[in-house]
C-alpha cells in the first residue's frame, strides 16, 4: 500500500495510542506518523492524559459515574418509592398533594409579581409531554390517554425561572424524579425556549394515571421539597410555582 | 464482560473527555457528557469488547454528544460546529417555518433514521476519516457507508465530501 501523507484523524490517533487498532492498522498508522513527522502528537496525548487525570482524578469522577448509573437504573425499573410509604398511604397522600398544589398555585401556575420581574413577561413555566409515534412525535394534551410501553419525552419551558424539578407520581404512589434524576438540589434550568430532557422513557404498567409536575423557583430548592408536597408533607413554598399534567392510563 | 470502571476511566477517561470537548466545545458540558459516557458503558457492559474498548468509548461519546447537541440552543462557533449541529439534528422533516425549533428537535430525537448514520457522518465530514476508514470503524461496506452519506447529503445539501 502506498504511504499516505494526509494528517491522521484524531479518532484513529486516539485508538492507536490506546492500543486499540488491529495489527495492520497500527502498522499503517505508525508509518504515517513517521512519514509525516507527527510523533509529537502522541507525546501531546500523553501529556493531556496526565493533565486531565490530575484535574479530574478517578476518586472524584468514578463515584459520580456510579451515582448516575444507580439513578438511571432506579429510573429504568420505575420502582422508586422515594419516601418508602405503603401503597395505600402514598395514594392517599398523592391525592392530598394534588389538592395542595392546586390550592396553592392553580393547575397552571402563574408567577407572583416579584417573580414576574425576573421571568419572561407573558410566559409561565410549563411542562410538555411528547409521545413517540411512527411518524415522529406528538404533543400530549392534559388528560390524554396513554398506555404501558408508550415512549415519552419530557420537555420544559422555564420562562426565565432559574431552578426546577420535574417529577411524576403514579396511582401506586411511586414517585419518580426526571429532573434531576436523583435526589438533591433542584436542577439549573435553561432559561429560554423549550428544552428536552436528556432521556426519553417508557411507561410501565402502573394503572390509573401518571401525574407529572414541574416545580420552578428563582432560588435554589431541593427535590425533597417536591417529594414532600407530592406525598403527605407540607405544601410548596410560596416562592415556588408548580405546573402539572395528568395523563390517563389505559388498561390493555 | 465485567467492567472495572475505575481502571477504564484511568486508561480511557482523558480520551473520552477530549472527544466530548471536540464535539461540545464547552468544558463543563464536556465533563458532564464524559460522565454519562461511562454510565452508558456500565449500562451496556455486555457489549463492551475487550479488544477495542477505545472504539466503543469514542462511539458512545459521539452519540452522547450528538444527543446533547440536538437539545442545545446555541449558535455554532465555526463551520465545523455548524456542520456538526446539522448532523446532530438530522432526521427531522422540513417545514422549518411552521414548527418550533424545539418541536423539530423532539421529532429528531424520535426520528427513525439509524443512529449510525449520524456517527458515519461525523466520522467522515468532521473527523475526516476516509470512506474506507469509516467503513472499518462501523463494520459496514464502503458502498453501504456511501449510501448512508448520500441520504444525508440529499437532506443537508450544505455538506461537501466525496460521498
């Protein structure tokens, strides 16, 4: 094969440096590197490796990877009874929470005057639920009928709010966090436009309904505030707004 | 295969971060995406091949970053970035005037186009791999790769290349 003199793509160089190429590919890459005097690129990769591992050591990165993986697994199994309550208690509490949220903010939350000056005038935060279809996707209206196996993609419009939590609760009282994906501080929101969450998900076989809430605020708050409001805890603080969508579950 | 995530991160983490930096152009987003690449690897540990973990990690990083770019609303920083964002969004249907950007993005997330078409496009148009090299990376024939790129080129006429 004739020697090639074009620059070796970073992709192949990375694989070469990682010892990932076949013997034939590795030989060809070595020859190209030598022919082009590009061996310093390998030294630069080694230096970059050391720099990155010093800045982001495994002791810091690996626990975060494991935390995310565990959160993803919990979400996938849809068995995340965050507060560990019995089914009956959580169902009752869920209904109470619906009332609490509605009494507090209405079904579609409106910003208080103080918030309005920070938010985007004329817009309230909202939650969008899209369902995968053969042709693409469809936006679901409140109380739309859904069924087990439907793939849903959540999106939000922050309308200027800075922090948010998206959670859902089903008729069994199972609370699932969608944003952030694990308990902790509310997520920082992208202020403008509709933003899709990173992952779509498939509905499980929980009967009755699936209720989604999008709680937003201009100051940091915690997912526990939302989980508490969704069950038997105190209602949301006045500084928070809640938007909700309930979807009806069809029984196959 | 069993995955020792710590040793995999030590040996390949910097490579994954460089890939995410290249595609996302923002350090914080690249670091965040890098974590998710390893989460994906843990999730799909059965598909990890002992003989070519770097290839799988680079491929996974590309998919993770393309997914991020699809939901991003930012201006491209240069021509390569603009190209990448077009490829990331590839798969939705036209009529840009009547549909919101966000809606089109969501349609693209759910589009039926094989995910590998985006990977092929990035490898060829952005990473500058030849058709033969791309074919070798994705385990397809050169004619198969050329066909996929032709479909993309028809939809995104701004693309230039030998496909």
